[in-house]
């Protein structure tokens, strides 16, 4: 009986420790994606709002509710060029003037809301100054093969955009929109040239005992 009680106590402690971090359900995120998601929940950095992890290296997006429970995950198309900063003033320039090496998806913590683009499409605005948003994949240029790139298992194939984050249409409609409808949220775009700790000031959670 005594051993059974001890086992129950240890199990409860383990569940409590796990609950302090994010719940990725059946997904297998990268170490950095799990690190930032766990830290965001444990520290409360997401301010009890829904949040998104954008893993540029893996080319994937994870959407969580305000409690850190995964709502969905999907592949994503990202900026063509490697880098964690946007060129100053790039958001006000014509797309035709943006050079390939300037087409980055900036890393950082952004407060995001659902808005309408100039064309009337619903998008998740991330960085107004750099004109960066998360939106449905745009496949109007067949030579870019954006739909095929989303299906590719090679992350480098997903580097094609001017900086915005493109996700599958159904994922945007069924996961992103419900998560952010009527509320702001936080988008964590993971770095690829720096460490997550440097960008977010994050920390590792203590292992469960």
C-alpha cells in the first residue's frame, strides 16, 4: 500500500512538471521549438494569449491555445534568404526592388492580430514595419511551385517568399483563424543565426522528478 501511494505521488509530480511546459500532443518538434514553447508557458511570456512557434530551420508552424495546448501544426514557406533581421524600411518598398538576399523572415517575439490585407484577404499581421504576415499560401505563380514546396520533406525547399509565412489554406482557416479570432496572440519566430536564448531570454525547464 505504501509503495502504491509513493508511486501515485511521483506520478502526480511528474504530471505537474510536464504541465508547466507546452503540450505538443503527437508532434515531434525540434529542440528549439520545444524549448521556446515550454519557456513561454512556464514563464507566462505569452500573457495567457494564444501563441505560435515558427521554426524557420525546420520550416514548420505550431499553433497553441492560451493554455499551451497544441491546436495544430503544418509546414510553412518562409523567406528565401537566411537571416534573422529585416532590412530597415523594407516594408515600404515595392516588392520588385527587394533583392534575393533581403528576403528574410525576421526572428523575434511579435504580438499578432487578424487583419485584412489590401486585397481584402484575412491575414495574421506579425510585423507591420517589415510587412511580415502569416497567411494562406499564394500559388498564383506556377513556376514557384509553392504547393509542391509545402509538401516537400526538405526544409530548404520551403525557402521561397519575400519574408511572409505561407501555410496551407485549410490550416489557416481551421487552426490559425479560430485561435486568433477576437483576440491578439504572440508569434515566436525562431532564429537561425543566433540562439533562442539570445533572442528571447528564454531558459530551460527543470526536468521532471
